[in-house]
């Protein structure tokens, strides 16, 4: 198992909404072009409804730190949600299911 740090941006059709970042423990270190599958728990699915993405996000950038503490940093493809409410539900689901951090920008 390997720990990677991820980040990706979330948009709505009208504006930038925020970003997700944090660490995941994966069985292998993904390469550029690989997809990470996010399985949202049944508890979260009950209030999430339809995800604004299919649960898979591709790795678009991979940075390996020269310092072992930095580890592997992955940038994932952006997500565009239909509405701000959909975007917020996605942020909440990823925080609850994966312990990731959602940074929602104030101009919403």
C-alpha cells in the first residue's frame, strides 16, 4: 500500500466552486492517465443522489517528491457539477467517505 496526496478542482456550470485535497492509501502508485475509483458509502449515497461524475477521476499530473516526506502528489481531472448544491453534496461525500478536505470558495 502506498500513500498519495491528491487534489482536484470542482466547478459548477457558472463558476469555480472549490477544490478537494488530502491523502489516500492505494494499492499502487497511479500513473498519468490512470483513473482512481471513488466508491461512496451507502450511508452517504442516501443523501448524495446522482454524483456529478461517474465515480472515476483520471490522474492528469504526477509529482514525485525528492524528499520522502513529500511522497507522491497527484492532480486529478476537474469535476463540473450542475449546481452549487450538487457540488456541495460531492464535497461532503468525499469528506465523509475518504477523509478528504473540501475548500469551498467564498464567492458562491
